[in-house]
C-alpha cells in the first residue's frame, strides 16, 4: 500500500528523506475505504489486530474482520441517528471495540472524539457540551458508567450510550449485541479531505481543554510516525502502550501502522503490571515497540531480560524526556537502543530519531520530513546553536502537511492557529551543532507524569472549591520513577491546619472531582505563594525550589 501513498519509499540518508519524502494525497481519502477495505480485498487473511487483556481473553482480527465489523458498527450508528458531521465520544479504553467503531465512524463521516476512560462526571459534561456530542460508547467499567450517568442530566445533546464487552447496563445499549445484529453492507460515504475526522481535547494548560481538529488526511501524516520512526514492517506486529483516549493511540495503535501493513497488538489492562507486560511481549512477539520512559523504568525494575525482547527489532519512546541513564541501562540489558520522538496532540511526530543516525540519549532527534521546524527567540528570529527558544513549524502558508491540525474547534467553527504561516508549539528546545533537538520544557507549565500530559488549570480549579484551600499552585515535581509527579502548593484558609489527614482528604477530593491520575502526589503547605510583580503565581520559582 505504501508505494501508492509515498512517491518514494526507500531513502539513502536523512538528507534524502528530508528532501524527497512526498505523500500522494488521494482525492477524498477515507481511511476505512482506502486502507482497511483495500487490505481486506487484497488478502482476506491479513492480520490487523491481536487483542488480549489481563484476565486471559485473546482475539485475532484480520482486515477482513475489521472491514465487516466496522460496516456493521456503522449501520448501528446510523440506527442511532448518527450522520455525517455528528460527534460521538468514545470511552472504550483498550477494548477491541475501539478499533472497530473508530473505523465505523470514519466510514460514516461522523466525528470521533476519543476520551480517557478515567474522566470524571465534570470532565465528561464539559466535553460533551463543548462539542455537542450525540452518542457515547464506553467500556463495561463500573467507574466509567457511573461517571457517565452522573453527567447525562447536564448534557442535553447526549441521546444514546452503548456499553461494550456485552455490558448489560440499565438504560444503556449493549454495543456488541447491536453490532452483531446490524447489516454488514454499507455504501461509501461522501467524505472529503477537508472534512473533520477527529477532535482531540487538549490537556487545558492555560485554560479549559481545547478541541484539536484533524481532517481526513490525518492518517496519511502518521505514515512518517509508523514507517520512519517506529519502523513498522508489513506483516509484522507493533505494540504501543496507550489508552485510546490519548492522541498517542492514534500515533501508535491504528493509522500509520495499518497503512504500513503492520498488525497491532492491543493489550487491555486496568492497572499496569510490568511482569504481565513482559509476559505479553514474550508470548506475542512484537517486532516494533513503543512505550513511555516510565514503562521502560518499570520493566527494568521488574528484571526484564534480553530473552524477553528477543522478537523486538526496534524500540521507541515519547511522552516525556528519556533520561540517558535509563537508555544506557536498557541497551546494556537488551542490546536495543531507544529512539526518542516528539510531537503533540496537534500533530504527528515532529522530531524523531530516524534510522539514518544514532540516538543521542535525551535528545528528541531531528525534524521529521514535511515539517519546516525551527527554534526561535522572542523576536521570531532563529536561535543560534545551543540557545533555548520556542519550537515552531514555519511556512504553513505555503504547505500544510497531512497530520497537522486544521485548527481548534469552537462552536462549530475551525479557528486557525497559524494565520501567519507559523504554528507555535509552546515548547522550549535548543539545537546542537549536529542538528539534534533537545527538549527543555513548556512555556505553560505542562506536567508529564508516567506518559500523561497534565495541565495545572483544571486541578487548581478543583482545589479552589475545597473549603480548606485559600490559594494553590500546581506544578510538576521531580520523581525518580515517573519523571514528574503532580505537586500542589497550598495556602490554607483560615481555621485549617496542615495534617496528614487533611492532605489525604485533599488528595481524595481531587480524585473524586477530576480524573484520578491528576491528583497531587506531593502536597506542600505554605504561608504565601511566590508571585511575579504583576501578581501572577510564579510556578517556575516553585519548581526551582524543588530541584534545589
């Protein structure tokens, strides 16, 4: 399939890749018809997905299976009143139904909104109402179902909820039964390359989460991610560890991999267990592998061996900086180097360690093809070697690569974020004399914990509703296992005194009011928060104190 999408599939050097990498963008490209159905027609036995969970269930799906099931799922969506342009939100975790129903959404021309299964009632209501969601699909999970039930009275547009895994929940549809009963005949929908295919909610670093809008050409942009960073191979198996609610799932568990002809290993677990993951790797034998740095740490702590990774030819990582010590130790154990990459919810891989040069531990690599990437100063001028600045994508008025956001969705409109031809990532970086890019941090205080991207605003908003909290600031504190953990620096209200019991109460309060992974693992009580001369809280001074 790649020869029809890439004008050239083999490159002699990184310079050749940068200069001659070109994507053929078909007219009215639709991932369901032009990738899934094509593979199914070419080879009905070609493997698409191996799915298993932590309790021993295992299923294999060919592209023919995915094609048929997604047509049935599309007919179920139509039965629910879903049509082209309607928004549907998924809280399916790593269930196999996500792959089937995501393809069904694209087949129909409806807009998919992936969402973490850990979202609270407040999170769900905000997202449903902001997007005008009409239908939700969720895993058969007690917590998820409870949060959705709590949100529904606040969500007038939400008409239908269906539960996967044969879930028999009062008032909700049984998703698997509905798919099974539907017809497997579905005519090609009239979608265009400019139609919106995906809406991802950002993490809300400087306000409430925004909706990142990706068009129907988004999967084509992920070819760079899968083929040249992950190094996925036709007929082999790829494993990326990610919840389907995050953009990393789209990076590593679906689009580029299937275009490349690689099958996906989908491993569903409720609580990460390094020993179980090692066993899955030994049994399923993926060829290519991508997990956050935190998971590499846990695998080594569990005693991973070279034999455990015998099938793996290429390892990669993203989501947070990888410490050189972890890279060195993992290579010593397995003989495999870890190739870092960098990107955003708004993009595909922007910088990566590609096959043509050696990894530099701690570096996010070099710019991906199609992107004109630079590090600039406050005046918009390119920074000299070694100087920190903001990482930007330039010349978008001349060419906008497939895979880059079309803008932010707001009340039915797409708001451009690069009207002057430059997209500002908000991330700080610098470039060395060999052209490697090095991540420094985010201007707006993004916290990266165990592969999650966490913004302070939502957590602070929750904390300020607790009666004991007068003022607060959320920052990332260094942690040897997770890279960073969420830290809350709190000024107590009058009448309250710090105690272990109060700390526990505050932590549980945050877990209840927002997604549990966002709770502050570190809580510090102070008399006053450090502030700038303009009265704004200075988070950088808090972080500097934590590093001292």
